[in-house]
């Protein structure tokens, strides 16, 4: 499987023909051997004959050990001076007088010195052509190094696969599209090593961890170590000895760790050896050096081999080595797990906080910590944490029963504070799991009245804050904003104040006051960041998401929130996260932002991801993900798929954006050619948005409705759009509204002006609608020229000329164009009177510059837009 290696393969083949060979250098597991096999596989049999030699640790101990198969009579009895001529004669005998020997030396870094000297002599004498693989990061014989330093063989680096290449590999193996989050998981879990990726994909398909959902393959399980990979990793781990594995165990239980902590388990010399072997890597972060395992797969393999006794011993050692260190975030959570593993005492408050820290990134660990806290008398807060962890794992009934048990306990002892805590959690469960926000709001109102009657001001404030959030997610942003402002005028506990402020930011956006939303959002983000480790990751993530929502309609290219690819449904801060994975764009926001900018294909891919993620756990944005995906699919001419999405993942009562369902149904009706019905449904969506006080949403719906009928729609809705603009300061959306008003005026010059403004604001989808109408109305030479100019600019705005942007030469562009049309290498060579090798070389370079891995991807990369 050589997905992602087309360019490198073409370079290596060219080097073999023109430069007498090549040296392929890369880390262990990167696929050097597979690439070498592919290089020689297509050699013309009547011209070349390949002879394969594999160097090993065993052959390294014997002079000329690797060349034994080429030494007549056995190498021990052969004088060293005769080895070169004997090998050369043996190759001639094997290959015949008419064929050139191609000597393949796999793992040449393991050659014994004399064998390496013979290889160098053969290459320098041009007696053979050579394909040599060498592992990077390890020492090699001087004669092997001389192959590229002195003999002139090209040295081609074989890197780990990039994220996109792992995605292409997965799509090839699974014969279908793979979600981007799953691609990121596979890539980060395996470090981009092809053999690990293939094994993990095969394993996932076999055990059901890889499932087809929303027309994409996605991973739905924790990281596993396939049996064939486990055997390889076990052999690798056994080679480093007990002390080395002890050091890796520390990193597997708590990495990344500060260098000082790792050195308590491993000497600096051992740590250097592990880094040389590529098993650990270090990075400078702030004022300290962090050490981590090379990839999560190795960590899983180490944990799999760890006995309970070793886990206890290593956990205790980690606690001891970090006792003088103030731990935050990931390490704070890890230290709680160390205490649990080591059997050492730890208080319920610390356990509950640690459970909250890893709730979304590792819900199983969160459950373990919360359950321990509840068993040790953690009370209501422990029950709430445990319930949240169970919900994240899809165990909603068990989560509800946990809360009811805690409620009975609180009532039995008359603990009012505990009753408020559990009652708030039950209302949340009814909202996010039961999808009954209005009933939950009534429950909170009754609880609030009870707290007020009892003089429990803190409980009343907490319940009121949760009520604002529930009201907001009932599609009532206007009322939620009014209530939030009343509450913010009171003295609220810190947590309640933060919750109400975040809700007010979202409500401000929906009601059209984005400038105020940005100001408040920046203040709350700054406040959360100042609080440092005391703020939970999900709170910090949601603060960033609220600000990003405010800036979406004000910035041409907004900075979106990020998440952990294993968690996905919730925005999280861009720190090293609990799962050990690097952050990625939050699919929900990323997909919607791409839709706003006119990139339907990108939006559909990301929103499919979001729909699947929001379907589980506390899917706060389930309706938004479903509605936005259905609309975008319908706009892309796929109403049947849009209907299937709405059927399988219905828009329900929990919705931040009002009117989502009629909007989605209108888009489907329009795509099916039912324009009258589409108009009726859009009017229904407009009425719902207006009743909710959501001027920004109403303006968006009015613009959409106007474009449903490009002839009469702009004139019909222009007045109402102008009114809505008076309440909305979202620059990008206002520009789209003014463009509709310009369409109603039917003045080509004015229309063109607004279209260019939309391009400047990265609203190319809306600009294309204006361009279409401008072209339809063009009746004079000047208006035709204006339409053509606009179309030309739109093409540049979306992608420009892809070949020019990527830096392809004229010949590379020509050959890539033929390949994109489906011509084979031979057909292209015949067309252009070139050799197949030359075509492959140019095509390989084009692949690299365009960052694609197949002819199918090449076609998409070169397709003009506009």
C-alpha cells in the first residue's frame, strides 16, 4: 500500500535509471522496504534483474555476512581481496549478460563494515544499480554514508505520512469517505507510519470500531493495539530492558511529563538512548522541557503490558517525583489517577475536579474518578460528575438513576445545597438528554421559587443562571438576553456569573448586536484565561466558541474554536489535552464557517462530522449540526441526502437558532423544484425568528428567501431586509442583505459593486448569486463585460488558478491536466513524445506541489471554481 508515495516513487525510479540508484532514508515503520519493492517492481525484465539482500543484526556480526548468498563456496573460506570480484561474477551469472543487476540492500545501516565496503565499490565501479534503504536516526557504516556523500546516489527522505495521506490511505482501504476527525485520530495515533495505520484500520473494521455514519467512516472507540502491531511493539519494548520500559511506563501513565519528573525514573543516558531509538521525543514549552512518547499507539502498547503491580509502583513513583511541583490541567487530572492506581488517599473534591477535567477527552477515566469520589462520600457533586461521565459514554438511564439516588440522599438528610446541585443537574439531563428544554425550564423555575422562599440566595442564583442557558437553547434568545441582563445587575456567584455572561454573548449575536457581543466575549475570555488552572477546559473552550461566534459575521476569516479530535462535540482550549492528542478545528463551527464562505464541499464534510459527534452525550448543538448540514446538502443539489439527514437526526426542541427545521425543509423543497412550498416554509422560519427577537437570524432567512426566486424575490423582500439591517451590525451578513437590495434595483454597476464587496468579505457564495443575476440581466456590451470580470474575480477569490498558485511548471501543468482527465502514464507519454519515466517524474512533482496523492484528488485540485 503506497498511498501518498506517488511523487517519491517517481523520483526514486528516475534516480535508478539516471543516477545508478537511490538511498531511501526514513524512520522505523515508515515503509522504506515497501517503497523499495515498488521501485524495482516495474523494471523491464529484459533490461534489469533485481537481487534482494536484507541486512540483519545477526549478519552484522559476521564479516561479509550480508553477502553470503552471492559468495560462491561460502564466505568464511574466501579471501577478503577476492570478495568484490566474486560478488560481481555472481551477479553477472544470476542476471545474465544482457541485463543490468539492480542490487537492493534493505536495512543497510545493519551491514557489517566489509559488506558495506563491497557495496560502495560496486556502485563506484558502476557494476550495479542500487536501491538502498537506511533507517534514520541511527549510525550506519562509513561506506554506506559514502553512497550519497561520495558516490553520488541521490538521498531521498521517506517521511511519515501527512494527515491528508493517512486520510487517502484510509479511504482507499475502506472504499469510502472518512471523516476528518477520524483521519486526525488515525494520523496522530500512528504517527503517520503506514504499517500502523493499515493495521489499525483493518482492526477497526474487523471489531466494529470503524462504522459508516452520515455517509462517512468514523472511529467510535478508544485506541486499540491490533494483534499484529502488538507483536511488533512487544519485540521493540523487550529490546530496551526493564529500566527502559519503566521509564516508558511513566510516560504512558502521565505523559507528557517535565524532564525532571522523567529523570526520576530514568537516567539522562537512558533517556538519550530512548530518544535516539525514536521511542520518546522532547519539546520546549515555556520554561520547561516536556518529554512524551513518540505516539499514542506506543503508549497503549506499554499500558497493555503493564501488570497491576507495575502500575501501582510507577504511579507511586510519579506521585513522589511530582510532590514538590504544582500541577495544573492535564497533570492535575493525571495525579488523581496515579493516586487511585497507587492506592493512596485522595479527597473527593480533588477527584471530582479531576473527573471534570477529563470529561470530554476521556469519559472512561472521568467515570473512574467520579465513582471513587462518590464511594468516598463526595455527595451531590460526585454524583453529578459521575452522571456526566455516564452520559458521555451513552449510558443515559444509568446517569439518570445516579442523579435520582443522589436526590433521595439529599432529601433524606435535608441538605438544601445538595438538592439544588442535583436538581440543577436533573434539569440539565432533561434538557440535553431528554430534549425537553421547556419542561426543564419549568422545573428550574419551581426550584428557584423554593430556594428563594428558603432564603437560599446562592442556590437561587445558580438555578437562575442555568435557566438562562436553557431558555437560550429553547430558541428564545431575545428573552434569554433580557433575563441575563437582569441577573448580571445582581451579585452572582462566580460560576453563575460566568454562565450568564457566556449565554448573553450568544444571545447578543443572535439578536444582531455583534459589536457588543465581541466586546463582552473578549472580556470573558480574558477573565477565564486570568483564572488559569481554576477554569475547567470545557468552560475555557465555550468562552472561546462564544467569542468566535460573535466574530464570525465580522471577520472575513474568523479564528474558530478548537477541540480534541477524540472528543469533538465540545470546544476545548488549545492546550496539550488529556488524551495526548493535538487540537484540531471544532467541526461544528468549522463546517458552518465554510458554508458562510461558500465552500459547500468543505462544509458538508465537516458538518457530517458534527452531526455524528453531536448525536451522542450532551449534544447541545445537535439541531444546528443537522439543520446546517441538511441546508448545505440541499443547496448542493442533493435533496434526498438532506431528507435522510433530517430523518435520521431530527431537529428537535433544543436549538440555539430558531426556525432551523422550516429553513432546512425550504432548502430541500427548493432543490426539488417546489419553489412555492419553499417560499411558504421560509416565511414560517422568518416568523419564528422574528418572534424570538433574533434579528440576525431573521435577516439571514430573508436573504435566503429572496434568492429562492431570483426574478421577483429581491424586490419582494428588499423592504423587510432594509428594516432588519437597521437592527443588525454584522458586517458580512449586512453586506449580503444590501446585495439583495441592489439586485432589486437592477442596476448592473451597483450590483457589481456589492458583489466585489462580498468577495472582499469572503462571502463568495453570495457573490456568485449576484454574478448569476448580473449575467442573466446583461443586455449591453458593458454589462456583459462587467459580468465576465466579476466571474473572473470570483474564480481567483475561491482558488485562483490552482496550478499557478501551487507553483507548477508549464510541463507539470500540462501532464497533470492529462492525468486529471484519466490518461495513463503511457498515453500521456505517447501524446507528448516523452518517456514514461519523464512523465512519472513530472507527475510526482505535481502531486507534491498540489498536496494530493491520487489522480482522483488531482482532478479536484485542478478544477477551476466560478
